[in-house]
């Protein structure tokens, strides 16, 4: 009878220790959930960066292969125009409200 009582007490002590470690110890459930959320956000950032890199590689390939991409870049970023061509820029006044 006393042996069963001691064994039960020991097993309850072990169970209590394991529960404490699970909820409050190092690498507990809360830390795990934080790491899962952090991992998800890092995957999202990584996917955005991969998409940006793919877009940049596509632009690089276009610039290396054809003159149309170079011409478009010169027009949009540098404001260049061809001979006998007119460039119009429309500026909307942000202060006037209609």
C-alpha cells in the first residue's frame, strides 16, 4: 500500500515536471508558436524577394537580347526621344481640388 502511494507520488512529480517544461521551460509551446509565425513571415518575405529577382532577371534578359527594351528604358528613365519626335509631359496640379 505504501509502495503504490510512493510510486503514484513519484509519477505525479514527473508528470508535473514534464508539464512545467512543456509550458514554461526552454523551447516551450509559446516559443514554438512564435517561431512558426516568424518562419511564415520569413517565407513570405523570401517569396517576395524571389519574385523581385525573377523580374529583374527577366529585365536583364530583355536588355541583353533586344534594342526595344533598351529604348523603353532610355525613354522612361532618361526622358530621351528620337529625332523628329515630340515628348509631352502632363503635370496635374495636386493643389487644385475640383
